[in-house]
């Protein structure tokens, strides 16, 4: 696994990217990706669940992936000296939009409902489709 991380880090650095590592104990499957509710009762055998706070339906793996992406973006944003724009495949991307529920886990929340490409043409993309 260490060789894979080294390879990814090398490739990303070569392309001007950055590998962001999230703490292995970050509770990504247990957090609602919409409102941030932490479901401590979630066991490994439960593959789908409904958030008791905002009633969002979650597939365990997809929800964890969304939370890991958001946590990685949060970590990346705190390491960019207050900048709110990121480079994503050569385009400058500014995250905009908000979730309908207030996030309670962590200090900040990076909205993930749409992105605005600011390199000439502006488009809105639904990130849940990625």
C-alpha cells in the first residue's frame, strides 16, 4: 500500500497536484454527507441507512466517499493560506452552493452541490453524479 501512495504522490506532484491523506480514524461511513449527523450505531453489516436528522438515504460506501472527498478538500483548503480556489485538471474550480441542512461534524463545511469553473466559461455541475 505504501508503494501505491508513493506512486500516486509522484504522479500528482508531476502534474501539479497534491495527495491529501485523511486520518484513518475519520468516521466517514458514519457521518451523514448532507447534514453531518454521526450515526454511532452503524455496524459493518449495514450497507444502507437513512439519516434520522435530515432523512437522507445513504449507501455506506458512496456516503463514505463523499465524506472523504469533503474532508480532503477541507484539509487542502486549510493548507492553502486561506485561498478558496483549487486546481482540478488544469481548471480553476471554486466550490459554491449549500446543503439544505446544517453540517455539525468538523469546523467547516465545503459545499458539494455544484462547482463553478472560472476559466472562461462558467458551468454548474452536480457532484453527486461523479
